[in-house]
């Protein structure tokens, strides 16, 4: 009997999710671009602004 084993590295990804849950739903997950350098500018422009623009009006 031959057992074949596949070894591979799982893909790595980073995701942001808020812990806010309201009666209107929960925050949307936001995936960080592969290889992105997470600094204050990236966070504000790609995570926070999207959260404020899309989730806040829907949840409140």
C-alpha cells in the first residue's frame, strides 16, 4: 500500500472584522491586500473609511 502525502503551504491572508453587532446586522469583513504594508495611512484609507462609509449607515 502506498500512501501519497501532499505537502503544501496554506495561503496566508489578513482580514479585519469589527466586533460590533447591532439589530441591523454585523460589520463586513475586509480583506487586506496580499503584501500590503499596514500603517496608519493604509488602515485609514482602506479599512476605516470603508467601515464608516458602508457599515455605519447600515448598522445605525
